[in-house]
C-alpha cells in the first residue's frame, strides 16, 4: 500500500493528512508530531493563558482519536523526525528513546516556525517561556494559576508579544514589555505603531529601544538584566520573533531563500523528488511583490496544507498566493494590515507613497462610534500596494475589503468607486475606506501620477 508521511501535526500538517485521505481513501497516511498535541489553534494560546478560554482541550480542532478512528490517519504524537533521506525515500524517527526508519512514497513537511532564541545568558531558566506550543502553554497556565506570578517581562513587541502581554494583564499580572526597536509591530508603519504603543502604555510598562542582556536565578523568580540594570520578575516571556523550521529540508538539499524558507511551486512541490512542504516553513507567492516571500500566517498554513496533501495523494490543486493580511487585538484596539507597509514597499525598491486618514467607525451622531485610522500605501500612478488600520472597532473586517482589492489588482481610483454598505450603526455614509481612497487619489495626483 502506498504511504504518505506528514511531518508536523499543526494546521498545515493535519490539513494535508485530511486532504490526502479524501483524495485517496486507501492511502496509508502517517503523521509524525514531535509534541503532545495535534490540530490545535495556536492563535488561541494567549486567550487560554488569560482564562478567556478555560480549558486547553477547547483549542483542539479534533481529539487525536478522531483522526485515528474516524479518518484512518496514523497520528503519532511525541514522535520526532530527525532526518530525511530523499534518495531512499525514508525518514528517521525517534520516539520514547527508540530510533526507527519509516519509508514513504510521498512526504509532506509541515514543521512550521521555531521561536528565535537570541544568544542571551540564562534563557534556559525554568521561568523563561516562549509561546509557540500547547505543551508549553499548559505549563505556563499551571504556573499562572498558582498565583505566584505577580510581575512578568515580555521581550518583543510583535504580534505574539503584544497578545501575550494582554493575556498576562488579563490574568492579573503586572507586565513590562521590552522591545529592541524604536517602535512596536514591525509590520506596520510608525503612525499606526505610535497609536498601538500609546494603547500599550495605558495597560503595561513599555520600553522601546531596550534589550534583555541576561536572565539570572533569583529566590522564587528571576532577575532580568535590561540595558545593564537588574530587575526582579516572576516570569520572562521570550517573543523575539520566529524563523522557518526547515533544518530537515535544507539538510536534505531543498532549495530555499536566504531566510531559510523553502521554495515550492503552486502544487507545494519542493526541489526534492516526492517531497512537498506547506505552512510556516515555506516561501509563498506574494501577489504584490510578484515573487516568493515568507509570510507565516495561519490561513495560508491551512490552505497550503490542503494543497500539499491533495497533490501528494494524486489529486489536483494549487495555491495562488498571499498578500500578507493580518489582524491583532491589542487591549482595546484592532490593528490590521494587508499588502506592503511603506517601509516594506520602499525596501523592495518600489516608488511608494502613504496616505493617512482618520475617520469614524460609525456615523458621527450614532452612539458608540470611535476614531478609525486608515493608511493606504500606493504608487504615484495609483496602484494599491497595501493598507493598515487601527481603531477600537471596524478595522478587522474592513481590512478584508483592501485585501480583496489587492488580489484583484485595484488602483486607489478603483477603490473610490466601490459600493460599500452604509447604515449609521456600522459606517459613515462615506466609509473610511472610500474616504482614504479619495484623499489618496489627490495625493497621487499632486505627486504627478495618472491612471
């Protein structure tokens, strides 16, 4: 019987396994997952830590027995793949100290991304955590539930760091956020980042341009050395970014980008025979940049996993690409982005402008509305390159309008013609998207653009 082996039981891996089973009911499908859980919502971990989600099991899409008993998928938890041999079409695995070899006819690698651990002394302390697995989150939640954590330091002000900071505050912890850069959320431009930083300072201590130098043991907690000054804490969360977990593929000879994300075609084939890759470990076509780019986000992980599993099992599927749409809740704010920031556009060599507009989430006379800041990034000739939004409401779903526009190749002029919904409880008569697009067309015209 032909065999498909999937490495990784996260969103991409289990989507691949399930898709393969649908295409080929008689295929032997084996999933090797290094951790103790599979098919869980990693993005829900901060809400589990805060207590909004009470039980860790609530984050599981399906219990393990669902895959084993109902879908016929051989899910092997706490089973680590240590090497890929593409010539012999086999993988080396380790489980409970036992070493074995598993042959395959097709292989899907969905190993995701690993947390970046800077070379800082003391990060092996048992009060230092990352937030990248349910196993570790359960351990951290147990510690929080004891009530011994009164003060925590979060290192890094990206998506994971800010969500975790909010979660810890929700759990009753005093939080200090340390960020080496001069602004939070590297994926947005400074006008948006400044609004997020102001919200963060209302709930936590925030130190920008600061670095963690070392972590030392302390009686019942840790001593964190920040910018040369020692301070006491009960917990340190390391949220300094992630990188593609592609060591297995690269050691096996797979082509990859300088950031170590693996190159795949629309069917998720790697450069290795019968080896596919999906999820946060791969570079995907970026529809604005026009070239592969590493954009590790959950929706793409699920979609690329489904494509990889379908094609690996003999079916037909392809993945069109991404525009980098993301949203994050930071206390009372919704922060959303799609496409390229102005910084990213200019770094890519594009001639780009930015237009900022602050409008309202609802009609000004209707109760409950709030300011909504919209930034459009566009070329002088009118091509839409990206967008960012921040506000107490309305950003999370409006960003999808602009993501759709990027997929369709809209100009800012096209945006002004959109027939968007209006009613006072939901939007002003000129939606913030339309208002920003109108100002952007005038900005582009002043810059000499025409379309």
